[in-house]
C-alpha cells in the first residue's frame, strides 16, 4: 500500500496504528515526527529488517510486536536507548542475540523479545546494566546454556520469563539470596532443567507465580514453598517429582491454581489444602496418589476445575462436591472409586457462577479412543509451553494425542451455569444413573463408561441439548434407549456398547449415524445402524416418538452442520501452520461416482488431486473450522467456485459410517435449508465431502427472509446481504418471510433477535464475529425469553453490520483461534 502522510507531525508525541494490516515503509512515514515519545505499530504486517528510526531522541515506548521483522537488532537502537522505558519486539522473526550496546538502556523497565529466534547463551551481563529493568520476557526463543548464578543480582526484577527455550542444568539455588529481591513471577517452563527444586526459592518472598512445568526436575516438592505467603499459581506438571504433596502448601491462603499433573507423586491429598479457599483450579492427574477424595473440597466455593484422573483414589464420590458453587469441570476417570453417583453432586446446576477464572492458557487433548486410552480427554494448563513438544506427554500416557484444541479461559456463567465436563469412567461405580444428571444444561462431555451402572438410561439425558460426547459403554444398563435422546442434535460421538439394552434405536437423531460398533453386545437392540427390528419392536418404538416444535433458526443450526461445524468445547483445533506432509499431490484416484438424480445440484467429478490442489495440500491457511466429525477447509476449484471441504476424522472405524450416513442422507434430501452437497471424494481411508460454501450468517438470513442469496428479483444489482443492510436503515420487519409472520404475528420480536444474530455473524470486522458456540448461546437466550441486549444494533452508518454484545458465555477460545460463524 502507499505510504500514508501523517502531515505536519513535528509536534506529534503519541502514534498508535496497532492492530491493522499496514505494511508500508514506517521509517519514511514517521521521519518528520521528531518529538515522538510513544510509537505502537504492533499487530500489523510490517516486514523486512528491523526499522532504524532517524529521529527518536525522545522515544520512551517502542512497540513493534506481532509483525514480520527479521534479522538482528541493529546496533543503532542503542543511540536512542537511554530514553526508552518499554521495548516490545515479540512475535517477529528476529534472530541473533541482544547487542551488548543495550547496556546503555538505563531507563528501560520492560523488555519483551519473546516468540522470535534469538539464540546463544543468556546475555546476563548486558541485562544487569539495565538498572531500571523490572520485566524481562525472553520466552519462546532458542537460548541455550545453563542459568547463571548472576541472576541473583536482578534485585529490582519483578518478572523473569525464560520459558520455552533450551536452558539446561540446575535452577540456581541463590536466585533470591538478596533479602530485598522483588521477584513476583518466575517462568522457567518447557526447558531442559534437571535436578531438584531448590528449597531456597522460599526466599522469593514476593513470588506470585512459579511455573517450572515441562522440565526434567526430580526429587520432592520442597515443603519450604509453603512460606510463599503471596503465591497464587504453582505449576510443576510434567516433571519427575515424587513423594507426597507437602502439607505446608496449605499455609498459602492466596493459592489459586495448583497444577501437578504427570509426575510420580504419591500419598493422599493433603488436608492442609482445605485452608486454600481461593483455589480455582486443582489438577493432580496422572500421578500415584491414593486415599479417599477429601470431602472438604466441597468447601472450596471458587473451585472451577478439579482433575484427579489416573490415580489410585478409592472410596465413594463425596456428595459434598455438589457444594462447589463454581465447579464446571470434574474429571475422576481411571481410579478405584466405588459406590453410586450421589444425586447431590448436581444440585448447583443452573446456579453456577464462574467469572473469575479468566486468561488462563490451556489445551484440551482429545483422546483417540484406543483400548489403552482412558477417559474423554485431558485439560492441561499450557502457559509457556510449545505445542510441538506435546509428544512428551505420550511417553507418560498410552493415548495418541492427535486432536489438540487450545485457547484462553474467559469469564463464563453468571449464576445460571452447570458442569460442562463430567468424566467418571474406568472406576468401579455402581447403582443407577441419577435423573439429576439431566439438569446440567451446559454439559458437553458425559463419560460414565467402564463401570457397573445398572438400571435404565434416564429419559432426562435427552435434555442435555449441548451434549457433544456421550459414553455409557461397558456397564450393566438395560431397557430401551429413551426416544428423548434423538433430540441430542450436537452429539458427535456416542458409545452405548457392552450393556443389556433392548428395543429400537431412536430414529431421526444422531444415534443412527454412529457405527454399529457403538452398539455391539446389546443383544436386544435393533434399528439403524444395526439390522432392522421386527414388526412388534418397530411399532412399539414408533409409538413413543413425538414431533418436536423447532423454530426456523434452530432448525438451521441442526441441519447445516455440513459447513457450520460446532467446535468441541468451544476450542479451536490447533495445527502446526504447515501443510499436511502425508498428502501427495500426484497419483490420486478418481472420485467415486454415484447416482446424480437425487442431488440438488449436479455432482462434480472431482479427483483427490483436485482437492489437494485447491487447499494447497490441506494447508492450515485454508482451515476454517474444526468439529467432532472433522476439519473444514475453504477452497477455490478450477472453475472458480468457492467450496467448503470437510475431511472426516477416521478413528476406530468411525469414518466409514459418517461418510455413508452423510452421502446417503444429505445427498438424497432436497431442501432449501440444507447446505447443498456438491460432491465427494474417497481415496483409501480418506473421506472428503464437498459442500457449497456459505457463511452461517447468510444461511440464517435465507431462513428469515425466505429468499436465496443471489437469485431474487428484489435485490437488483445487490445480493441478499446487501438487501438486508438497506432495509435495516428503513423498516427492518419488511425483510422477514411473510409466511413466518402469517403463522404468528407475535413472532416479530423473536425474529428480530434472530436477525441480530445473523448480522453479528456477518460483521465486516471478522474478529468481532461470534463463534458458533456463542451463536448457540444467543439462541438459548432467545428461547429462554431473555433475548439479547436491547442496545444491540443491526446496521452501522457505513453500511456494515455490527455485532451484538455476548453475555453468559462459557469457556471460549482465544480470539485469534476462534471458529468464526
């Protein structure tokens, strides 16, 4: 783009053009601005060598992060370093090391060069000359060597972040030997550090966060850490620590997160932790802990996440856990627990408020379903860890972690939520499944598999409308599968195998799309996907089915999942950023052919090579969504048409069934509310579906207006979106389908609320578009009668769409990782 003119900027002191897509010559553009004290050009597309500013004698803040700058930091930066207070060069492609001339930066309080390619040993002597330095962030680089004892000389330093480098050796025992040290945050995660945790870290009396995870530390957790009276976050997961969790940690009443997964810790959960009433996240999975689950955990009113899986806990599940007013994630799988599920466990459903566990970086690793792999998946605190090193976890766990989702925790429920994740599989639990489970309206994952539950499946499970994964396998359940479960529209994975179930599998829902293996060893079951039932069984089951009253917008959400993919637990699937090297661009077989007569549009004859070429080898730049059935890529075919390609996940034989179900069902149904299936391609074990590309906002507009996107005479030279924009400034109710208004004139307010959702999905500013889970939450508010923010608008003065305010959200992904609607 052309270089913008900042005009007569001789008096300009503050310039902030961050969060755009600028790529012009910034040095030339600001050269006349001689009095600049603040320059922020972060989050743009500036590239080339590091900019050398000719007139920056007064500059105090230099913020260049998240751009494309490369090469080394120039020595000339030292010429105006004496006035600088903050330098942010993070997330570029810079290399080399920090010039020794930086020692003249005597006023510098904050230096962030994280997420680059800096290498060599830590230039401690240079940093020590920066006498005002309080924040030093060097994470996600390639620094090597040992941590020098001279780190103890940083008496004014408050934050030291060296995570995700290649530091080795020991943690310096003298790190906080000066009684006047100011260290509040120490991040050394994801390095090659070994040896024990120095007990002398207790001298870091101001410490708020201690993160030593993903190293090779051994020995015990020092009891002296209990003296850190201001500590809020203690994260030591994936090391080789052994012994018991020290009782002295209970002295840290400020403690909020305790993350000790993947070690060799033993013994009980220390009773002293009952004093830590501010705890929000306790994660002790994959250790050798034993004893009963403490009942005092129910007194931790702020506890949102409790993970005790893959240990040796025994006894019953304490009903007191139901007193946790904030508990949204409970993972107790793979222990020796017995007894029944206490109904009191769910008494907070509909009341949970979680508005304090925000900004925590995490990954959710979905288990692959292999026999050795227990549980639905693993939620892990993930700050300061490189994703490409996740394979280290598989060394300590039999699971094949091929599906990784990541993001940031954000404020969630406001006294109206429930548990989202409930996994008690692989225990020795018995009794019936309590009907109270059906009260968890926000539940996404329910895993009760591999226990000894008996009795019937409660019909109340059909009320878990957001349920994504259900596992009731390997129990002693009997009776029929409730017909209410056909309403579980978002059920992506289900397993009811190895029980004593009988009767017909409910029709019309997700259950009949699952492979037969998910129902095996239930001798009395019949109906899709199993062999058909006899006459008596079929008529009996059909008599129980009731027609559901579905509103138009919700119907689209259920039927358009060919392109609208609901991300698992609102997390964006993480990828490496490169093409999948297992794909080959040559030698692909011809696509299978099928009868075209029943398709809405002619089936395109595609080859696997065509799809590879259109997506650049299924490169992540083409990825637009991920869900329980697979990834979706946006592609342009040779004829210029834009399509969406869904690559089905092939796990444990599931891909064949999904492929057959979608081809035979969607391909044979012609309906204006279905995204048209254009074609498909099958090569070996790979199954790909090709749909017409259509954003969810456009689909929703079609439902509300009764018009196709481009073929209406009402639009003139415009299209459906432009036509709605025009009416948004006039009489918005004119856009609604008269047939909808004819059915019930009182629907106008509700239709207007659905229209606001569509407009949010079509916001011209892509980063403000809601995720699909946010869309579903808005629909839920509309159905509940609470509606959306009455201040929300539909059209903006510039002809664009504005988004509505999102409230009552559950855990959602980081903005840069979200699946936009």
